[in-house]
C-alpha cells in the first residue's frame, strides 16, 4: 500500500474521494489516501509545492496562476503545477439577499468572494461587468471558503456571493435568492481539477494513474441509483451544511452530471478561465493557451 496525501477545498467536489475511501476504491488501487482540507488557496499552493501534498483538488485558475507566476503565495520560483483531470465546471450560482431581481440592484453593495485575486472572484467581476458595473460600483470583500460565504449571506454581511453546488441549495433553503448561474452568463467554464507538480508526476506516473482510476470508480458508484442513500449519508457526514438538501445535491451533482463522469478537462472552459484572468488579474505575465497547463495523457491511460 502506497501512502498518497491530497489536499482540497471543503466542498462536494470531494464526494468521490469520500465515497472512494468509504468503499475501498483507493485501497483497491494500492493507495492509502489521506485528504486534508485547505483553509485557502495560498496554503494549498504551499502544500503542493513543498510536497506535503502530492495532489490537489483545486480550481484550474489556481494552477494557471502559480504556473504563470501570478500566484499570491511566494514560492521562490514559478511552480510546475499542471492539471491532469477535470472534476466540475465550478457549479457556480450568484446568490443574493431576498428582494434582489437583477444584478443592477447590487450596485453599492458588498459582494463576498473567496479571495480578491482568484478565479471565482474574476467570475463575479465579469458577471458585474456584463451587467454594466465597474469595480467602483460595488465593494468586493474577501471572506473565505464557500461555507464562510454562505454564513456571511445568512448573516446579512454581504449583498451577494457566488456559491457552488450544493451550497447554493443550502442558501436557497435559508431564504436566499439564486439570481443566475455563472454558466448562463459565461458559457463553458472549468472549475475544479486534479493537479500535481510535473516533477512529481514524472517521477511517479503510476500514482497519478491509480488515483484517477479510483476516482473514476467512485464516480461510477455514485452514479448507480441503488447507492444513493449510502452516498448521501457519506456526504451528510462530511459536509453537514447540506444535510437538508441531500436530494437536490444528488440530483445536481450526480443525476444531472455536475461531477464530470469522464474526468475530462473542458478546453473551452479552460480558455474562459484564462480570458478572465487576462481581463481581471494582475497582469505582467504572458498566460499562453490552455494546453500549457494541462496534460490529458494520465487520464487517457487510466481510463483506457
């Protein structure tokens, strides 16, 4: 059995990991998997770069930021991060306080984001831009994780925020309004991916392949309707905030394919992420094209 440490943000994109641990799918691949939840993207980047974690489940924007020299956390060098599989398209919805019917009504309000210079903040800025507002028309406030932004919305500390599924369902259950989905405005968008250092993947290609195989096996298990009750019990234990909306979570993430069954990274979605970073990011570095940050060979080998 080979120990494999991974790091991820708290959220339902980890559902296949939790299911795979519970059902032994990673063990079947000879992997003793340890999952650590990161408090923020800077901690994630440091863990991946230092080798504390071998694999990260993170937004592809974080991969692009650090691999292009735009990351917030100083690593001493440009990181050799790359994405080897796709998990979701971000599953993002703009959630607001009751009574808001259009983005224009958010003018003058405070909008909660995870951090000011990461991809999901750029998604929100782009939604506001397309609604005719500049960054001077609203206040962006770094609040943290999805769970923290959900609480800020419940507490009235922000007028709106982006939440991914199924936290958006929990927000609705608490009385918030789903104003729109990010996909309805932006079109294809790549959200969470599996990422690693190129140096690690080159030294241990079989570990990346075995991880993908187990993750894919977990997705197949989740997708079997006969496993729904057990799958939802696993999610409720690991993500208590969604206990009241488990049916909706299963529908959005599994039945409707919110979690990518084939684990492919959407090239058009990755291009959108790069375009938003060019428009709203710090600038100064040439970002190039999506294929600079993606190696699909491991996925192809794992699923052959």
